[in-house]
C-alpha cells in the first residue's frame, strides 16, 4: 500500500519505532510483577517477548507498506527484512535454551531431560511448532535459489510458515508465558494478533478486491529487443488513474490469476504525463516467458505504485542514469519523464548489455538527445557487425569519461541492473567522487551475492539496530521482577 511522500517515515524514525515496538512487551512485563524468577529465566522471557514481537513485525517489512518502505526503497527494506530474520531466529532459539542452561550447567543429564520435556510436553507444543516453522522459513529462504520449487510455491510457503510461526508463537505466549497472564502483556498479544490479521487481510483480501474492482487492460505488446517486450497497459473506464513518480514499480497479475500471491514486480517504464503505464519485460521464467504471447485486451491487475527509485527524492545539478540489461525499464521511465518535463539539467546515460540484440529503445534514447542535454554510452560485452557502441563493460575509465564535465558532488546517479554490475559500478562511482547518498540503485532480485560499499554500510546500520535492540533488552531485563 503506497502512501504520500509526507506520510512515509524516515530511516532513523523507523529504526526508533522498530526498537520501541519490539521492546513494548518487555516494558509492559517490567511494569508488572510475577512469581520470582532467576536472571536466566528473566533473560529467556525477555528474549521470547521481544523475539515474538520482532517476528510479527516481519510482516510489515516485506516491502508492501509505503509508510514503512516508502522512503527506503525496496532494496533497503528487503535487506533489513533478511537481517532482522537472523536476530529473530537467534533470540527465539536462545529463549528455551536459557531456561535450561543453568540446570544443564549443574547437571547436564537433568538439563537434557528438561530440554526434551520442553520439546515434547503438550503444554509447550505450540512453542515448538512456532520455532520449527521459523526454522523452516529461514532455511527455505537461505536455500531459495537451490530449491527445485517455482517462485510462487516458495512465496506461498514463506507466507504460510510465517503465519504459522507467529500464530503458534502467540498461542504459546498466551498459554504458557508467565507475563502474558498479567493483563497488559496479554492485551498486547491480542493486539499483535489483530495487527497481523489486519496486515494479512490488507495484503491478500483488500488487494485481491482492488485487483478486480480496479481492472486494467493490455492495450498492446511489442518486441523491443531479443526476448524483451514492452506492454502498454491502460486502466479500464471508471478505474481512476493514480499518481506515481517516474522510476517506481508495480505488482502485476494477468488474466484470471489476479490474486496477490501470483503477482510479479515490474518497473514503470513511463512518464506520469502519459495516460496508462508501460512496462518493459524480459523473459526470465514461466510468467515473463508468456508475456510476448498475451493478446491485446487481456485483463491485467496492477497494484502500485511502489518504490523510491525516483529523481524527485534527490536534489542535484546533474543526473547520471545507468542501466544493465532489462534495468533499462525504470531508466526509460526516468528518461521519458525528463523529456516530458524538458529537464534542463545535464544528463548522462550509460546502458550495458550482453550483446547488441539485447539493447532496447536505442532510437528513442537518441531522439531524447534532441530535447535534453544528454550524452550517452552504450556498452555491449560482445561485438557484432554494425555495432556502433563500445565493446566491454562499464569500467572505471568509461565511467570517468561519462562523468566528464560534471561536478560529482552535485551529481545524482540512478542505476538499475544485475547484481554484479550494480556492485561494481556503484563502488566505482564512489571512487570517482560521488557522495555515497547520491548513488541510488534498485536490483531486480532479492538474492544475496557480492555486496557493494553501499550495501555494507547499510548492513552495518542495520546491525546497529540489532545491537541497540539487544542492549536495551538487556537493560530492561534488569527491571523485570
Ligand atoms: C522492484 C523490481 C522491479 C522489477 N522490474 C522489472 C522490469 O521492469 N522488467 C523485468 O523484466 N523484470 C523486472 N523485475 C524482475 C521480475 O519481477 C522477474 O524477472 C519476474 O518476476 C520473473 O518471473 P518469472 O515467473 O518469469 O520467472 P521465475 O523463473 O519464476 O523467476 C526468476 C527470478 O525472478 C524473481 N521473481 C520471480 N517471481 C517474483 C515475484 N513474484 N516477486 C519478486 N521476485 C520474483 C526471483 O528472484 C526468481 O528467482 C523486477 C523485480 C523487482 C524486485
């Protein structure tokens, strides 16, 4: 669900809110009194309370809520979602371990017996189910690219395992948690249950309804490069057009399969000044492989807009646009919008692809040069007869050439492409003097891989949130009686 820019929270505000929400049940527990606990039990309980809340919060860091992910962009919010999953897992695994650790240190056999009792007694069953689901969830995410499952199957399993983990965790907290029996904490868990139910209802109920009540239709589909298609999608009469910013993306479903679980993200390759939207799609698998065969008139479901890969979010004197492969889609959106607005700033565009037949929209980019102060560089890894661009990659020398005449400190670079290209080019742009906040990129897959300096800075910031959460949890635990 997208929100207006003013309503989107900044990174530091989100970090503070995240820590506060995760610690809320611990604060409530500290305010009440239960039967005396030893420090191990207090630590175990605090980890359980904060861990379960953090696990529930994972539902809103999935990139679908503009108020949460709006100012961060999909790349950052997904990176946070993945890092936070690690401390959720760690905290919740330590939760039962800390309960038995003192016994185990005194008498390992008795400790083991207690641990087995925790795992097997019916009283704790929902806790074990929650932990087991969480474990499967994390494992299937780490192994996603190696599992022989279709993406949709993995996604459905991710949703079901997440819902089971949180549902069973809440049941466990309400039926076995000592603090949960004390009014405020119990009320908090019911609130969390309600919030998770509302999130699921919005994601899969409300969005399903909107996909059907606000239909779009495929106006045309045309080939723009080898295995690459451009779709013109128009709203049905009566479906109000929504405002978006060039560079944002939408989730698309096709035909009768207009259910949110089947949607795929695609960047809008268009300017908001034109009616409808255009998408440039590269054949990658089942869904995209059938795009070129769609008939004009096919009903389309569009949910959006999302993302922060936009120029309006940055104030700069010059613009560098960089595209790798189908990463040209949002770059064309930005370029078309600059043309529509007759943006007077200097623009440099570098576009890299594997072979000359992979390049799309070259004529249009050339035409844009008549309306903008635009300089271009096309780099193909393979040469071919008639290819007029450069052969090879966008290395340091070529990027320096591209930036010639621009003040790097006053330049914003927006880049979209495959992971390795994004990593290498963004690091080089920093070497060439662009400030770290002026290099903005979006990747088309959430998989890991080699990280850029920007990714590492981001990971460090997120780790800082985890450390702050752990430190405050430790402090608060002192007050639990
Ligand atoms: C923010 C964003 C913008 C994108 N914009 C474009 C674009 O403008 N043009 C374009 O051609 N591609 C774009 N993609 C990539 C596109 O979404 C995938 O190529 C497409 O979903 C593949 O689906 P498939 O069934 O054909 O292939 P599959 O074989 O099912 O998937 C290939 C890979 O695509 C990714 N993927 C598949 N389904 C989804 C999904 N529902 N959600 C997220 N990732 C998925 C997975 O990493 C998967 O391994 C974008 C991706 C993201 C995240």
